[in-house]
C-alpha cells in the first residue's frame, strides 16, 4: 500500500477541488491511500476578507513571517511515500498558513527525506512564491519532485478586478454581469485529472526522477514572459513596502494602517499604469535578451533550487 499525504490551505475550497482532481487516478487505485490534511490558521483568516484585514496580511506574507496554526493531527508513526502541498498565492508569496507549516517542527518530521509535489492555484503570478516554497521544502528536509500550476487565463487587469471582487464578497460569479467568473476556470480544474496517471506511475514505481519533465509535457507549467518579468520587478518593491510597514508594528496594529493604505493605492496604480509599461518595454528589449530570459523560464518551470549568489 502506497500512502500519500496531501497538505493544503484553501479559503474558498477551490484549492482542495484542484488537488482532488490532480490526484483522481491515485484515489481510485486499490493500492494507494490518500490522507487530506487542511492547514488551519489560528485565528482563521476571514473569507470574504474585510478590506483592511486583506492588506494587513501583506508584510508578514512577503517577509515569510510565520503565524499560528493548529497541529495537523497526523500519525507520527505513519510513513508516507509522497507529500503533496497545495497552496494559493498571496502578494506574490506563499500564504502565511503554508509558511507557518513549512517552518514548523511538524514540517521537518513529515517532509524529511520525502518526495514532494506542489500544486499551485494562482491568479497569474507565482514564480516568486514557488522559489520561497522550494527553499522551505529543502530546509525541512524534503525534495521537490514536481510542480503543477493552474492559473486564471484572463487578461491581467480583468483578473485583478474579478479576484478582488471574489475575495471581498466570497461570490464566485460574474461581477456586474459583464466580467468573467473569478479564479481558475472550471474547464482547467476538470482537466487537471490529466496529471494523475504520471504521478501514480511514479509513486507505484517509487521513482520520481524525471517526473517534472513528464508533467511539463502535459502543460503543468505555462508562462507569459512579460508577466514573469513584471512579477520579478514587483516582488522587489513588495519587499521594500513590507519592511516599511513593519516599522509601524505587527499584524492588527492600527499604527501601520496608513502605510497599508499607501501600499494599496500604489498597487492599483502599478497594475493600471506601470504594469502595461513594463510589458511594453519587455517586448521591445526581449529580442536582445531572449536567450538569457528563456534560460530563466526553464529554471522556473523546474524543481531545482538555485541558491542565491550562484
């Protein structure tokens, strides 16, 4: 009997739906058992979010500062053959509950020596978060064997409008009756079952070498190069804003609300005006640096960790 532990964090339920579809072929196999464990923050984050509470999560999220979570209640004597981590993206970063888990002693005991597959449900920017997760998996003793990314395929500004509407209302419906439904499309979620057979075969053979290459042939990772460039630039700015806000205190400290609002206004300005300009400049310069940038994309689609300074 092969045993799989799925650890996930999902406020809306979309994340669990995605990972259940990804693992559908495993769940029906008589020689495979899957245990699902949700990460539960203490106190739980509101869904729908209140406006200020949403922005208040940003500094700790970007700086990978852990919060508090309930113990996962896993059997310490259980020897899992595969760990699957499913997570959304917050502020170009892993969500605080996942960071809290990955930096915990529980993560070290669960992930140590185990192959790990990450499953990401994102708007459209995820490469920075995955780099953070790669490092935390390594620090916990795990070895990343595969990564699958599902994302919102709509145009950038449209997806911003719809995702904010969803987060602040918890309604996954067409905003004003004219915008598309927020989040990842039902079609993409349904078609995520295509990843199951190659994961199942790797698990049964206990051979995860080359798994990511097989997943990539199934379009497990897709990029828009200009979006990646925009994200890489934005994350540096997010780090500066996070440090600026943290000087006024920790989560819930009203003294930092003014700086949080400043970040909010900056972000909307950047999305509406700066991001299109960055994309334009990127495509003007792209022919001159295509080789180097494509090398960077190949790294991001993989599962290796490039240590800083190398």
